[in-house]
C-alpha cells in the first residue's frame, strides 16, 4: 500500500516537473524575443538621436509594469509550491504580460497603424486556424460517432447470435438428455 502511494506521488511529481520544464522551455524564446526587441528599440532611438523617455514615456512606464508582472508571475511559477488551482492563472498572467511587453516594444519601433495591422492579421490567422480546427474536430467527432454506432450494432448482433446459439445448444442438450433418460427408463423396464 505504501509503495503504491509513493509510486503515485513520484508519478505526479514527474508530471509537475515535466510541465514546469515545458513552461521554462517556452519562457526562453519569449525572453529572447523581449531582449531582442529591447535591443532594437535602443538601436532605433540611438540612430534617431532622440531619447525614448521623451518620446514614449507612457509606453515605457507600461513596459516596466508589464515586465515586473511577467517576472513576478514567472518567479511564482518556479519558486513557490505548485498549486494546481493557481498554476494556470499564473501561466496566463505570465503569457499575457509577456505579450503586452512585446507589443509595447514594437509600438516604440514601428508606428501604431502598422502595429494595428500586424495584430489584426495575427488575430485573423489565429481565428481562421481555430475555425478550421473546430471543423476538423466536428468531422472527427461525427466519424467517431458513426464508427462507435457501427461497432456497437455489430457487437449487439454478435452477442445476440451467441445468445441464440447458446440457447439452441442448451435446448439440444436438454433434448438429448431427456432422450437418454427415456432410453434408460425404457431399457430398465
């Protein structure tokens, strides 16, 4: 019993560790993207000879807040005990604040109109893929439903034929037993 519980605990621990590793693997390219965009912002404003604080003060304040929220959520995911209720919330917060940080950095590099166009195209592409996958899931569900109904009907026919065969065998066995009993009683008389 104790070995079973310890093996279950090890299995759940390895699943949590794998989830954490996959999230950390997702975090590394995200941080690389944010770092690359921050470097591009520095190069962009160095070439222009303008201070980014003077031109985009509110965007930089929002960027700092998004970065702090992202860092805080990421640290809570890595350092605190993993609570299954709050872990998805922290992951969502981490993802959203990271996306906002990337958007704010892009807003400093390119004009807001082009940023809007890029975001609109991205949203449309994601929505189209989502609709395609919904249709794929719908067709897959219909196919599985048809297959399930066919297999269920086939099993019902098989079990019905087995039941009829078994009842026929039982009735033949009874008749032969009765016939043997009649033959034995006739032979004894």
